[in-house]
């Protein structure tokens, strides 16, 4: 295992489909787990969201919404879902946490997760 060490980290798991890497490291007697995906993959994901967000002119958004029963409002990558849960305790899949998720998606800070204009 010592031969696999890179900067004190050991590769624990790698998913070639999602390109998610899980590394572990021991620091001060604690086991730290680091999860990551390539920045280029995340950038491509967010660029796709941006294209969807701009696909319909914002002035035509409400008329397009009336024609549809459902509307895709956001696309949140798993890395963000996991980050919110670990760092802020916000579970996207818990109905009681929905007001916090809604507030995040309606904020300008997280507009990169949106796939359409308007309020959620």
C-alpha cells in the first residue's frame, strides 16, 4: 500500500464511467476520504446547463411554460449534491430540505445549476 501513495493519499476506488476518484489518507490518526472528478468533466456538465438555460429566449419562457405540464428547472451534478449534504447537511432527496434547495437554486450564486429561467 505504501507504494501506491501519492502525496499521502491512496487510491481507494475509481469509476471509469463517472471518472469519480476516491482517495484515502491518514492525517493525525484520522482517516480522510477525498472524492473528486476531473474539472474538465464538471465544466462540460455546467456548460450543458448553460446551453439549456439559454435555449429559449427569456421573454418567451412563460409562454413556453404554459404549453408544457413539466419543465426542467435545474440539473445538479452528484458532486454538488454530495458537497451540500456533507458541508451543509442539505439532502436534496429529503422533502423537508426542499426550501433550502429551492433557495439555493433561486440564488444568483447557483445559477450555473439552472436549466431554465424563472423562480422555482
